[in-house]
C-alpha cells in the first residue's frame, strides 16, 4: 500500500512537545501507548463518571459515586503507628452535614487546603467505621473553589458560575475538566493519573482538533448517520452535558459509534484491497479436479462424508480449477471432519503432479495425520512423509531428499517444514491446520515454498459467519456445520476436590466397560511457584495408589518423537487404559474407544482449549464423559467459562460466549492474524456496524480501486495497515 503514503505531520507531533509534557513525562505517556498527538486523540477513556450532579451531604448514599461542594473545617496529616503510612485527612461540611476525605501517601496536599475554603469533592461514599460516626471518601477527586467564581487546582484556573436553588446560591462548574461534568477516566500508569491525562488531551484538542481532516466520503457519512469526526473526537473525551452515561460506559454513544465505524471501515478497506490484489496477482496452478483419484478417495473411506463435507470439497474444487490461487478458510467444530476435506484437496494436487504440505501446530498432531491418512494415501498410490524436528538426523536427511526430488507427494509436518533447509520440488497446495496457532510470518513463509500455491487454512475455533467474512475478508470461507452421524453425546460435569473420588470411580467404571480415559494436566513438573497438579508427579500416584491394576502411560511435549509415537500407538491399539497428558492432546487426536476425560485445574484453561480437549472423547458410538476438576477460589470469569462448558457442546455458541468473556482483542489475536489493532471498536458489540463497514468498503473499492479521489482516506489507510 506504498501508493497511499502521505505525510501527516500535524497529528504526528511528538508528545513531549505538547505543553505540560516535556521529556520527563514523555516516557510515562509512551508507557500507555501515546507517542504523539494522534495517539493521544485516539486514546479513549475506559470509563466515565458523572460528576455533574452536586448533592448536599445529607443526601449522599454510601457505596455510590457522589459529588458535593462544602467548606473545609479541619485538616491534618496523620501517620499510622504500625506502617508509618502518611494519610492526609480533611473534614468538609455544608449546611446539612459533614463528610471526611482522606488521601493516602499524599501529605503535600496539606499545603493546598486551608480552613474556610470552598471545595468540590467527587468519589465513592463510604460509611465510616463502628467507632466513628459519619461518611467518608477515600482519594476523591477535588477542586478548590475561591472567591465564589473561580476554581483553582494544580493544573489550571477555570471559571465557575452560580445558580440559585431552594437551598440558596450554589456553585456551578462551567468549564472544569475534572468536576461538575461527565469526567473521562483513562488507563493510568505510576506517575501519570487520569487528571494529568485529561489536561494534556484537552491541550492537544485545543491545539490540533481544528486541523483534523475528516477522510470519510460524505455519502458514507450521511447514509450511515455518522456525526462529524471533530465532534466525535471532542465528545468522546469530554462529553456534553446530558449525554447518557450508560451509553458512554458501554461504548455505544454517537461519538463512539462514529470512531468505531471509521476504525472498522479502514479494516475492511484494507482487507478488500488485499483480496483485490490477490485476485490480480500472477496466475497460480489450474488443477484438473475431475481425475479418478477423488472418486476413489470417497470409495475407500470407511464412512460416507457428510453433506457439509461434500459441499466444502465442491467449493475447494471450484477454487483449484481456477487460474487464481485458492485462499480459503475452513471453519468447523471439533470432530466435523476438516482433515478429510483437506486430504481431498491434497489428493487433487498430487494427482496433478504437484506436492501438497500440511503444517500442524504440534508433533503429535502431525504424527496423527500421518498415521491416520497413510493407509488411504498409500492405497491411492501416493507417497507421503512426515517432517518434524524430533526425528533423527539420518531420517531427517532422507526425508528432506524425498521432498526435494518430488518422491514425497504429500508431506505432513510441523513448523519444521518452513525451515530454510526444506526445498520442495513443486509445492502446489499448502494446508495450515489450526491456523490460530501460527503467526502471520509462519503462514507467509510456507506460501513462499512454492510458486503461488493454493492455500487452505483450517480452524476449529469457529466464529459467526458474518464476523468471519468481515474479519477474514481477504479469504473465501467455508463452514462445516454438520457432525458425522453416530457420534455419542458427551456429559460434561463440574467436580470440586471434595468429589475427586467420584470422578475416579467414573473413570474406573468406563475402563471396566472396555473404554479408555484421558487425564489432562496443565504442567509437566511441580514448580515452587505453582500449586497445579503436575503430570509427572500425578502419573506416578495414579499408578501406585489410585489405579494400580490398570495400564497407565504419560505423554507430553518434551518427550522424543519416537517415544510419543509409541505411546499414542499403544493407546490407539487399546493397550493403555488411561493416558495422562498435558495439552499436547488438545487437537487432532482421534481414539473412538476413549469415553472419559478428566481435566485437572480446568479453571486455568481457556474456553476454546477446554472445548478442544473435550473433543477428544465422544468420537465413537458410546456415551462419553468430560469431567472438569476445579479448585477454590474461582474467579468470576472462570465461573462463566465453566458454566458455558457444562451447558453447551456447540462450538459456535461457545466461541460467541468466549468472545463476550475474553473480549475480541484477545480472542482474535490481531497481532497473530495480521490485522491492525483496534482501539475503539468491539467486534461483538459492533457486529452490525462491522457488516455496514464491510459493505461500504467493498462498494468504494469497486468504484475507485486506487482511492485516487480520496487522498486523505488513502493516507489514513496506509497508516492503519503500515505494519
């Protein structure tokens, strides 16, 4: 997007040159992500307090944020005996009562106040302790009011007015940044509080807001009922009187809506250009998708593919028969059969004389793909190989040779296949399994191993299709929304330590009936810094004290490749009753006879990971169990996650709940996906806005692919996507 480069010096003024900042505070501002004036303008408050409603002291309600005006009647610095903590305390009164304010470790405040001063205080009201009558505020915001018309604080002198009420003349704050209005609260750092940030942002708005140019085409602004950009920037920091504070705190005010739309529009505009560039790039491989191998593949499978699998295979064939490289994302819940769909595409590539590679996030998953698919691939006359870091040097050299001379038509591997020493003869298809486990650069490196190869990306972390279309707008998307028939239901239950014996009884019962079990631990070895059950320690206890008569084995990521392969082979063959494991079994492991899973310290796992782990059972016809063992105390977030797991097995619903709990930034991992970071928009809250932004972006790019009529918009786009 270099063609969109344009210098924007006004908003790129370094923060240290803003009045009131300087070199000393520059480092503090940079710690919260503010390096220049533009960063400050788009550093939005994380919440708001309504300090415009001034109350009498007798009207105050404990545990609520309140604002009062009164007179200082006494003040002093108190030093606690035990810890030597310096506390500045002040008594403030009006005609209806008295309230006490205290500030911790701020003894210098004593120099600011004197008896008889009018002051404004704002903060949470608390009832004082049993021995002292009255109300108090801890560390309240304050203004010092002098001469009934002026406000003085350590930042700025501002004008006040007066108004009459039934109680007489009251002070009315007209222009204070910190009182008498809806006040923005920013993320702070040590040495830089919201009060200082408010002052600096006001300084920046006064100096630069008039110079901000609205890049949005007028048609889009009008048709989407967006308020002017300058008004949005001003109001999001310093809302006008009467703005609904609930809308502000939910990020749903008109100001938030405008800024969120702008951010989403630039996101979608960039994706639209990426997709357009991909469709116009050098031609890729045009595969013959009607060869006999595809039909033979379906015939030799031990099951009939679902209608969803057949539909997605059809979509892939259409892509592969095109002159342009395929760039498709397959979304599917755990157990929906993504691997078979990928194999169908890999067989087409191989039948056309090209190589196909599948990159998996773990060695165990790569090994499982190789083991499970080898028989099918061999029967089609295609040679395959496995490439992982854990293999011996001699075996690795032989494998690299097979890849380089084209003897291996299908390659399964981990990130080992993107190492510099790996040379493909003619890579025509690259499949990336569990795409969220890989970074942008890793995916790009695999693509560069061939000449514009087709790309097939798979994920078992589903999101609603409309969001997927908007977030991955440069990809075509297929959804596997159907599970194979015959899958057993999975009963998910929560267990506390007091019920551990019951959980072990369920495991023994299932094994006695002929089933097998997983027990998953979050750590391998005990750590002094952690109380988590460690896999090594607990496996020994399982063998010696709990299930001494059963066959138990341990598998974890630090084991050598051959050792892991041997353990998994024995478990698949039914020679191991209980497989103790770390999260290396999270994805791809398919053992239909496994009917029960116990997840230790389930409260420490994310929802997506818990759902993936649970997907290792219930793959056969027998009823299955997933037991979530947890320890007190549970955080509110952990309670929400576990509750979702117990009540639902729908991956799409779980993903939506995960989005609500974790927030879109962490869920989508914008840094991992290669998307620009979002400061204002929230993918869940603003889903409808996202769809509108996508529609407008596609329409604009269709009309003006180079944005030649919108130079300011092009400059903003370049800045947004520059990384």
